[in-house]
């Protein structure tokens, strides 16, 4: 925590490269797509065709982000996490 920012950034970037390449070696890098067996269809939004399954996925992801936000703002543990992020020493003093 007390080290210079450039060293922390370089270490994080190097660790990211190492872990990414280890994952490619372990699990291969071929992409796959989930296809629904009847497709849900698509919606035309001003000339842009958007599949309904992707809209459902986006809604689910936004709901999870909202749930995480509510957890961080509304619960005791969430407020503690935010307090530590803002000022670690003050949070330790307050227990």
C-alpha cells in the first residue's frame, strides 16, 4: 500500500499478463457462443438489430450492479468496505 504508484502499476500489469497467459495455456483460447434452441428473436432499434437474449443479459447484469450498489450503500458491511476504501487509518481507529 505504501509503495510508489508506478511500481504497483507495473507489478499489477505484469501479474495480469502472467495470469492471462497461464489461463490460455490451461483452458485454450477458442471462443464459443451459446445458441438458444428456439431463438428468442430480435428487436430493431433505429436500424440496429439487437437480439432479445442479449437484452435480457444486459438487464440481468444491470440488476446485479444495482444490487451490489444497494449492498455497499445500505448494509453495515458495505459501509465498512466503503469506509476502508476512503480512509484505511480512520476506519481502523473506529474499529
